[in-house]
C-alpha cells in the first residue's frame, strides 16, 4: 500500500522551482505592467514568441505552446496517443515535491 507521507531518511531534495535568489535583471524585467491577454499587444508578443520557438527547433512548421504544467503536458500526450483499454507500464523513479 502506498504511504503518501513517508519520506526516505536523509536530506530531502525538493524538486520544485525555488526558493532561490532572483537576479536583479530578472526583477527589473518583471517590474512591468501586465498586458491584456486578449489585446493586440499580446497577439504581437505571441507571434514573436512562436517565431522564436520555430527558430529554436529549426522548423518552418507550426508550433504549439501548451499552457500547463509538465504533468498536464504528459496527460495531454497520453490521452492523445492511447486508447481506452490500452495497457501501459509505469515506472516510478522517485518523488517529485
């Protein structure tokens, strides 16, 4: 039976972002007013980001940004590749947070 509150002895390595010191240049970059995600300024930004992602992946094909956590991306990948009744093998390699 799985025990959710059991942790191995020794130092626990918390695998989440932070706590961390945030560099001043990052603090300055985020010290800006938010923009309307339905407005024209965001559309321009989104197009620039998608163009940059295409350059990173060296493709002219369409790219998609999936706004979710890593868990959400895995879930989307699985539900779009598996069918009801498919058998899967899951290996646990540790704990995450």
